[in-house]
C-alpha cells in the first residue's frame, strides 16, 4: 500500500487538480491523507482520510506521518506531496528503482541557491524507514553553501537524520525543458510537477500560463522544448 500525505491550506484550488492527476498516474493501490485547514470540509470527500490540524507546514506533515505510521505496515510506502504538486507520469518505476538503491528518494531543489536537503514537494520512503529515521520535516539543522552561507529550511532536520544515521538517499532534480521561472513551475525527474507558492495570496493555478491552467497545463508547458 502507498500512503500519500499532502497538506492543503486556505483554498481548495488545488484539490481537484491534484487528486485527478493522482488517479490518472498512480498505478498501485494508494490511500490519501490530508489536512484542510481553512477549507470547506466538503472537500474532504476527495481524500481517504482528513486529519484536523493547525500550525505550520512541516509540523502538519510530521503529524500526518505520525497518523499514517500508527496504522500502516513497515513495508508500506509513504509519499509526501505538496498540495500544489502532483504526478504527471507514473512515478512508480522511478520510485522502485530509487528505493532499490537507497531507502529514501526526494526532490532536491538545487536551483534554490544549492539546497542540499530533501524537499517535501515529493518524497517517498517506507513507513519503517521513516520510523527508524524519526523523520522530521522541520527546519533547524544548517548546512554550508559554496559561498559560505549557512541556511536552514524545511527538510533541514531530515537531512541531519540522514547524515547521522549514514542513510543514503536519491535526489530527484529539476528537469524542465522550458523554464517559465527559475524556481517556480518545476518538473522534477520528468514525473512530478510542483507549482511552488501555490497557497500564497494571489497565487492561482493559471499563473503565467497562456490560456489558463486547465486548458494549457503548466506541467505540460514546462515539458516543451524551448
């Protein structure tokens, strides 16, 4: 079983889009777990489990993982997926290939100033590995960039857990052929689209997309040759 943890906040604008792409591209049995703070509860019908939450994004992801690991088996897959992210192809071949090499795979946003940490817009591991790592999406741990800066961000503490336990992981990098923005509107590994800033005020699914999101999906637009 694949358990998918995703957080939506303040607006339902991504709910139908995300769940539709999940139905189209996830080729194994799966269960969706979500948080819908500030959203009409009727949107819970799109998901298998809705957990009542408050707080910041990393804490919500940690809490969803806590609920999942309480019910799931160690061998079950655990996927973290940002609310404004979704698969654009069947991710399972990439997931299974990566997990044959390392216990965790995740997006690494190298384009964001050289980020070193896993990013929760797309991350997959097993329930057992998440338990063993005492997985935590919170910022806190700092790392050193080539220019000497020492940042921390979401995923920092998970990076430190991986380092301390000497656990290898596979990074999934940006694969856009067309770059509408250096950070937003990203495709990773050819399998997942992440809009970026999708729940911030004024950020609509059709942002900067000629013809609107649903008629001209940014996910497909970003895959075109320039």
